[in-house]
C-alpha cells in the first residue's frame, strides 16, 4: 500500500470505512501501516421499510392495439458488446465525464474500426425511447433506427483534431538571402588570404627574375629615352599631349574626384554587377584610360620619346 498514490489510498479507505461502518482516518492509518489492524465489525442492518400488502385482484391488462402487435412480436435485438455505440448513452457519458459528445462518438467509431465490427449509432436516453418504441410501427421503427456509419475507403487515413499539431520550423526560412556579412571573420579572413597569395607571388617572381639597381645618375649621360617608372608612365604620356599643369594636376584631380563620386552617383545597395551598371561604367572608363596610357608610354615610345613600333624598333623600357 505504501507505493500507491494518496488519492487512491483515500478512495479505498473511504469505500472500506463505509462498508465496515468505521472512521475513514482510522482505516487510512491501518492501510498505511501506522496503526494495527482491527477486525472488521459488520455494519448494523438498516430497518427494512414496511412492504405494502399486494392487492387481492389484479386489473386485467389492456388489449394490445393492432399497431403495436407487430412491434411486440418482432424479436428483440441482441445486446451489443461492451463499448459499442448501440448500448451507450453518449449524452449521459458526456455529462458524467465532461467530454463533448462528438469526441465520444469519434472514439467509439475508431474502436469499432480497430476491432473490425460494424458501428451502430449511440442509443437515445431510455426515458424518451420507451414511449416512442411502444407506439411505433415497423416502418417507423426501421426509419428511426440509427444509420450505420459509412465505411472509410481503403488507403484513407483519418486523424483526430486533437492530435493534429502544426509543426513550426526549426530554422528561419527567408525567400531571398541577405547580402551582408560580418567584417570578422568573413571579410578579414578573405583579405588575409589574398594578402598571403600576393606575397607568395612576389617572392616567387623576385627569385626567378633579376632586377638590379642601376648606377648613379650622370647628368652628362642621360638615357634616351628617359622614362619614368611604369606606374607614372601614364602621366608622362599625358605630358606629351597637354601642358604640365593640365596633365600633372587637373586631369589626375578630376580622375580621383570622379572615382570618389561613384557611391554618390550610384546609390543602389545591390552587389550584383547587372544591378550596378553606372558604377561599373565609370570605373571601367578610368581603368581602361590609365591602362592604355601606361601601355602606350611603355612599348610605343622610343628615343626622344617619339612614337615607334615595338615589333620593328624594339622595346625601350626596362622592367
């Protein structure tokens, strides 16, 4: 008894105390082992109520009506097994257990399908069914009989509403991915890898290509043509077309301002090249202009910084 819950012990003690005519707390203490058991004393029988004497003569029964005769002659239906809908009053069970009638009916239908027997609808209360049965004809009785539940097609699975739970997503699903990443570690890690690749390329290039320093400058012996380093050859090429003030100050200044104005001229936040046509066009213009001027000054300028063909006169440029 020690392993049973308290509410079950109390209910058993109440039933035993009621049967033996004893105190509930005393019986509960005995069941828990806190007090010695006492022999049960039978409860005093209640005085029987006086029975009225039966009448000497019984009134003859009323003759049966022709309408009720066929109903009385019909054989009574066999009692339904326990749990079947034909022997259950769903209204009474609903009030007793606090369960709605539709749920009781669905549970009854599921049990009938699981046991492989036909289901008959729930019986009506006896108080209202007795007068209707006594006065009903066979045709009315057949019409009033509960309808058999339709058979569920094979392969169709039914579910109870109480068991259908809409599952939520574990991860948040977005229609379009975002274009933002964290600076650390995503951006800095990529930039560090790019730095290591460029450094490795420079080390390999310097190991296989000789780049010695030239001798000290001699003002009496200047090289012809005298060219600036490759990253300044674009400006030196401009000096052959424009005034030094224009080629060395004004044009480079406008170039840098134009590159700096790209974010203000094209405010599209997208990163796809197809969506940033204006920014790509402006940057491409300055990039190709600088590349053309640098290539032209490196390979197509000879002695006196005059125009020449590298495949005819050679290349006048030291790498």
